[in-house]
C-alpha cells in the first residue's frame, strides 16, 4: 500500500483508479489541485465521491 498525502498523489505510483472516496478531508486539501491530479490517475469511467455533512465544524455524518 502506498503512503502519502494529497500533495503527493502523482508520485505514489498508484495504478489507474476506478473509484476515489474521501470525506471531510477534502475541505483541507488544495481542492483544485487534487481534482486535477485525480483526473490524471483515474480511468475514463472512474467515479470520485466526496462524502461530507459540510465544512469543518459542522454536524458529522450519521452512523
């Protein structure tokens, strides 16, 4: 398994991704850069899911 952060996505050596899922962490990322990088490492039919109840400090997701 590769270890890194949103600033190192392209250097992680990941295979083409079909699905990317993230939560509130997206609010702390350079969102434009992350989506640009994901566009380069995901397959044409890939999905990107951002699951959040809102900005940091808001109510957490249920169960």
